[in-house]
C-alpha cells in the first residue's frame, strides 16, 4: 500500500483518511501546513490510489480494521484522525472500536451521519470511462465546477483504468450505499455512544454529495463549522480555513 509521512519529528501524529474514489493526494493542500506543527501520515485506502486493488471487506468496519492494522504496522499507537467523506466514517468507526487509538477526530463532509447520499455521484463515478462521462461527475464535488481541471480528470481516469478498479468501486458502492442510502452510520453511533472524544465537524453548505444538514447530527459538544460557497471538498476549496481548524483541534 502507499502512504506518506511528513512534518514534525515529535508529537502525536495526524492521520489523514480520504474518501470513496480518492487518494492521499486529496490532502495536497493540507498535509504540509499541518505538518509544520505535527507529524503527518496520509494513506491510500485499499483499492484506491496506488494501493493494492483488493478490499479487506466492503464495509466501513472492514476499512476501519485495516486502518487500525496499518497503524500497528507503522508503530503508531495513537493519532489525531482527519477523515473526509467515507474516510470520516472510517475514522468514526475506529473511535468506536478502540477509543484509545484516537487523540481527536476531524470529520469533513462525513458519511455516517444520516442516510441521504447522492447515489448518482457514486454510480457515475464507478461507471464513468471517459472524460466526457467523468467531468460532470467530478464537478458535483465542488461548489465551483471550474476547479475540475483537465489534469484532475486525466488522473482519475488513469486510476480507474487500472485492472479491477471499476469492479472494486462498484462493489464498494453497492455495499456501502444500499438502495441509494448510506447503509452504515458510525457517526450517529458515535453521537449516541456518550463518547468523550474531541470532535470537529466541517461541511460545505453547498455539498452536493452528502447534505450539510447532517452536520446537525454531530455528537454533543462537537465543534461544527459550515462554510458558505463550499461543496464536498472543503479541504481543497477552503484549505487555509480547514488547516487552521485542524491545527486548533490537534493543539487542544
């Protein structure tokens, strides 16, 4: 599997977990800024980016178990978890499974806080095989569709053309998003668990993938920030503000 380590030599690491169809490059605008204050780790989940095209299981729980084993393998016993979309649901599941592993949670456009999801995006991403098909799908990620560059489209197509990737994405999407709804709700379970985890929830008000209204289901005591004029990729669209919030979260 692919992962990257950067940043400060000392301190509790910050582990970045990307979403469905993404990779560690989704944190391009974040890891160096956060790395000025803390060690930073970002990984490609199984079946994503440059990691092996093989799932540990088509569920949030299976992906959370994989990330926990990854932490063990690189000898990270505890980390600040920063997750986006599906990766945020994975982070919440880790906090439920083994709270001692988690120094804090930052959840961006998180899955797992309600049933609604744009299934047309999930299906379209899995099936798109050309620039013409993929461009309007990727534009759903951003409030400003002009942020979808030709290079971005080409990079995603290159990944999707790897042997087995399209089938893997279809399998994962079908398992996680049953009948157009989110099938697993670790965020809601975390909310109802009485957990004492420090949680930061970030959303774009113009998110076309997972409704910003789900931010209202954050755990009691969580810090919630909803940005106007921002879509599903807040960590890219409002990188400086997101970085500021993450740094404040990990210093708390």
